[in-house]
C-alpha cells in the first residue's frame, strides 16, 4: 500500500470560552438539543437515498448536492440514538452547505425512521457497512475530496473509518473530524448511567427503538428482558449474549473501542475536538493519544460539555466555525 504524503495539520484554536451564563457542562450538553434550526437550504435540496452495502445492509441517507462540487462532500455521522435530522447534524450541514460543500447525512441502522430497512439491529461495532457507505458517498463527488465529521458515537465511527482507510484506502479521503468521540464506550455508558437525566433520556430512546424493532420483526425478537433493565449497561449486558456474536457487554465494548495503537497508524489527517468538562466522555480517555501520530491533531477545550460548544450574545454554535476552519473555510 502506498503511504499518503504528510499533510499539514491545522493548529488547535484559541480556547472556547463561552459566556458565564452557559458555561456549566450540563447546560452546554443540553443547549444544542433545544435549538431548532428550522427550514434550511440543506433540506430544500436534499435527495433521499438508500445505500445498499456489500453485506446487503440498507442505510438511508440525505444528499444535498452543490451545483459546483469543487469543495467536495462532507459525510456527517450522528451520535447514538440521534439521526440525520439531529440538531448538530443540520447545523453543521447547513453551515458547510452555505460554504460550498456538498453534504451527505446518513442514518445508521434503526436510527431515524429506518427500523424496517434491515432485520438485524444496530450495534456500535458494525463498521463494515458504514465503511462501504462512506466509499459510496465518496464516489458522489469524486475526484473531489470526501471529508468525514462525526459527533459522539459518530466521532468514534469517524476515527475508525480513518483507521480502516489506512488499511483499505478511500482514494479521495480528506479531513476527518471527531467531536467528543466516544472512544471508550464502556466508560461512556457508565457515565451516562450515573446521571439520572442522561440515563432517562438514553434509556427511554433505546427502549422506544427496541419496541419498534420488535413490533416489525416479532418472530425474531423478544426484548422483554432488555426493556425491563434499569440502566443502559444492564440493557447491554442482557442484549449482547442473546442477540449478538458477543458473549458479554465487555466483549462488545472492546470490539469498537478506539485505541492509541489504531490511531498511531493513521495515513490521513484527523482532528479530535473534545471538552475537558464533557460529562459523558471522560477527558482522561484522550491523554494517551497526545503525540502518537503526525496525522492526528488533539484539541481538548476547557469548556463545551458533550457536543455543546454553545455561546451567547450573540448565540452561536462554535463547532460549525471550528469544522469550517479545519476544512479550510
């Protein structure tokens, strides 16, 4: 395999210092979910697409093309139990579309209104199908670059796609940006379980997703034990040995953890943006990544919460400015 030439990395930006009224980490985490982008140019031009992968998996996506594709295309990857229409996805997508990028927002299995597309349920280790989808998205703009931006679990997927690219290249891959990536899913699950607000939010959404899947495939699934479990960790511990190749939750988490060894072998530019005050993804997870690869920029901001980075007076979403800066405007 031909190694990519070193690409000049951007330098980390000045610290994000939000107004004191919105500086608290939990407020940062919640604020972006409350913002409603409304109708956008991104949505006005979007084309729904179903990507069928080599494994026979069907993934729904929304492609917003540009009349002039000179800047290439950005693949946006949402977080766990989010979707292509999540606020951070549409805010990032709208800003990048306005700057001249084509945008593709994909739904993972069982995210958005897609439970009926595949009999198998979603797992965080299903990288093959997303890598296949990324290759298809890249061809929509080739020979212009494909850039990948993911948040939370989507950030984990983005990092693993860059890792996979080092083994099986996507010829047009440009920048990869991972925002608050859940690189250690076990610790992230424990963290959200410890906070009653986050536990209620994620457990409720996951239970609703499992109920919908079971209703569509009643001969295949009986999620009664999972639905009765009182935490996301307990749900995972029950679900994996019953309906996955993993014997337990730890084996499952290990299968999609992002390790320093994986990122040490990068061959394309990758930026990780996270916050020291993230209440879901522990900042200690990232310390081992510092300096491990010339292709990796690690930017740990003091504030921002989990996929927040919101400021006031005026209201602004700093991650849109940040992503544009990394991609070159």
